[in-house]
């Protein structure tokens, strides 16, 4: 089940919400666990192994958290053992893609709930103050189960212990959900069609202009798809009185690659900082240790995003760019921010080529095509046909990737006109849901 689904919007969540309002004071965590298992079961119907894997990872991690409540079990080696056990399924799927001709399919949500479980294990190991039901509820919490955000255990458990529902929070959360839904079904899903047209023709059969149009549309599609999911997740959780962390902050408006990754998938970056970068020494032990820690983080980040060599190369590319900014051109970018605003979207859009191609060879062909090495006429005219079909989504996407619409809407969000706008957006979203096939969220495959 996904958030942009009629059954979720008009059946599952309303029923769950009514039960939650009636029983949350006593049974909030039990409702979250049961509701989340039902939610996941519907999503993997016909694939019982995936449900069993989710429950197994949750059970093993919960046992570890229970053990860490006893001081005699709070040993680093025992923490390492439990982390290896809960990470093993994800590690197998990801690494198999590097060595096997055909990589195994990724179980739904595995990348996210594995990292969430690790965060709870580390928290319990440090604090020793988490009960089994809280661990299960925190890991399985359905708004973030499939694609995050990856929440820090302490604030998540605090809200789950005493969920506070007030009109202001519910109103803001409803707005988040509607905006996120529109990002997904109006912008992301329609921009995705451009890349589909390129794949039908093959990379070698498109013009330079269409190749650029495809990668730009994909970059915006990926942003609005994942940002839309994150905002819907925040909205659903907020309506339950539970706050999830912000995951995106207009990343394409950054002036450096370093700043971009502080604004894009923020909770994943925070997780790697807390659980990999700092434990490896971070920036506290000299430049050499910092470089090594950054290299490890970006190799793991690449593998986390996909089971293939393209993602390893992507991670290494990000590492090289970040080190280049740190040691060479970063200060120059700070002095001339207008250059940064051009440099970041250009570089990031190029980096997404590793995501939209199936291997290094195809990625190489796409890079070659982008820079004009082709037998086709420079202006083949194919891009004009595609642009005429997508410009009405592409232009708003570029605008909404900036803070301007949010700044303008904030001025009227609490007024009647604000709710009229939201109602119109919601109706438009429902219309698009009813006239097109529901597209899966892109990060489900990561």
C-alpha cells in the first residue's frame, strides 16, 4: 500500500485514525505496531517472505535492545554482533548486485527499516532505557516504514509516549500531506514520462537536447517523488501527534555540493554522520582521517542507493567533488554564490545519469550523448515533441523546487484562501490519481 492510493486515503488511514483517537491514551503503541504490520502486509501481499523478513529484523533488534538494558550486556562486541545480524539481509542484496549477473530484488522498505533498527540498537546500547514495545513501534511506524525519514529514537519515542494532538499541529500536518501528494501525482509522475520516451528510443537514438531534457526531468522527478513521500509521511505522523524530521530543504538552490547534501535526504546524511563518519574519527583527528571517513561514508551511501557498479561510481564521484570543494574550490564558491547556483544543479543533474542507466557502459553512452558526440543532426526535432507534452509540468516543477512558492503560501496558509487553494490542489491530485496508473515511489527501489 502506498500513500497515493485511494484505499489508503479513504479507507485505511481514516479507520486507523478513528481507532487512534479513541484508544491512543492507553494503546497508542499497540495500535501503531498492529496498524503498521497490516499496512506492510497489504503492500507485500503475495510475498510472505518480505513480511517475515521485516518481522525477523524487528524481533532480533528488539532482543538486542532488551539485552542492553542490563549493564553486563552493554559491550561493543555484542552491539556489533546485533548490527551485523540485522544488516545481513540488506548487505546480501546490495553486494550480490556487484558480483552476480542478476541481483536479487530488494524487499520493500529493507534499506530504511534496517537503518532505523540500527539507530535503535545504538540508542539502547547507550541509554539502556527502551522497552520492547517502543522499539517495535518506532521501527514499524508505517508513515516512515517504506522510505523514511529515518528518525532519531529519542524524539520519536518521546512523541509516541505522549502523542500531543492539537488543532495547529493537525492543520499543519494536513497541509503537508496535501502538498506532498500533489508533488507526487501531479509533478513527479508526469515528469517520469520523459525518461520513458528516451528509453523507448535508446540513448543512441535521441538528440542532445532530448538527452538533456530527460536528465533534467528525472532530477526533478526524483526530487518531487521523494520529497512528496517525505512530506506525506510527516503529515500523516503529525496528524497522529508524532513529529518526523524534515528530509528536504530546497536542495537544488544550494551553492555547493556539500550544502546540497545537507539539504537532500537530510535524515540519511544525519544517520551516516552519527553512525559511520563520527565513529571513524570524522574531522577530529586530522585531514587524513577525515578523508578516509568521508570515503567510507560515500562508498556505503552509493551501495545503499543501489546494487550495482553505477552506484559505486556515483558514490566515488560525490566523494571526489566534496574533497575538491574542501581542499580546492570551496572557498571560491563561497565568494561567488551565483556560480554555485549554476554549478550545483549542473553537477547534480549529471550525477543522476548513474541512476537512470543500467551500467557503466550505458552511463558512458549517455554522457557522450549529452555533450554532442552523436551521428544525429544537432537539432533532430524530437525534443520539441516531448517538450510540448511536458512543459506544463516542467515549468511548475522548476518554480516549486525553489523556496518562493512556500514563502508565498505561508502568508495565506492560515487564512480561508489558503484552505481553498489546498482543497483545489487535493481535488486536482485525486483527479490525476483517478486518470492515471499509480506509480511506485522511486526510493522503494533503493
